[in-house]
C-alpha cells in the first residue's frame, strides 16, 4: 500500500468527469455518493436479526472483492442550518482505484447489493465534499488561502482541526464508530481499505 495521506490524496485530485477522479500520480478512481441507510431499515442500536443479517452480508461481500482492491470511504457530516430542529446531515463518499474510467465498478456493485443506491460523483457533490476542508466558499468555486498550524488548517478566521487515530479501535461492525459520531460538530472521517491476498509458496 502506498504511503501517503488520505487527505492529500483527495486534495490533489480533480474531478475529470462525472464519477471519475484523476490523482496526482495519473491514477484514476471512481467516486460515488451515497445517502445513509434509513434508520427504519435496521433496529434501534443495531441490535436484532435485521442488523445481524445486514452486517453478515456486508462481511461476505467484502471477501468477494478482487485481489489488490484499493478503496476509500469518507463520512461527511455537516450541521443543518436554517432548520427549526437542530441536527446534522450525513453523506457517505466511496472511491475505488480503477485502471480505466470506463471499467467495471466492484464497489458500485457491492453498494447496490446493500440497497445503498450509489450515485456517480458530480461537480456539485465534489465541491460539497471539498468544502469540508476549505470552507463553504468552495461551493461557489472560490478557494481561499489556507495556513497550516500544527494540528489545524486556518481558513480566514476559522479552523479545521485535524486528528489522526494512532491506535485503531477494534473493528466490530456494531458501534465501532459510535465515539466519533457522538462529537457534536461538523466532521469528515476518512478511512482507507486494501484487499490483498498474500501468495505463499
């Protein structure tokens, strides 16, 4: 697996076409946006047979990804403004490295199997994602000057805090991200995964 920052990989990429990103090393990724599953589809607290079946299916589908599959998931959560009910709106972004832009998408097939209805990333959704790093002006196509200060990015009078997990939590499907999601602020959470079968002589 290449040693580079997930954030850097996103920031130095550009949307070439709907659902197609070009990276700095000229590699290509396919990108999708997905609405979170309705809470009514799974039991409260993810406890029950429906949730068990969902995560069992997810685990099985992950084992069917091709060798050397490289993907990335981003959870983008933003506070809802102008609403009588305070809260957050969340969206998932999925990326997978591909050899050709017109090639088959294993990730899209996996998400469709889970009834998550992936939609190819467009310019509007791409700017919405990048605005989590550079602020809301990006949505209008304006990229502000930024200053890196220790553990934060300074954009005018605002700061984007940058945190890294030095010790990953034990990956159990139920509740593995619960401590992170309890943080009451705008949030970008990035995770990368590589599926590789080791060949042994």
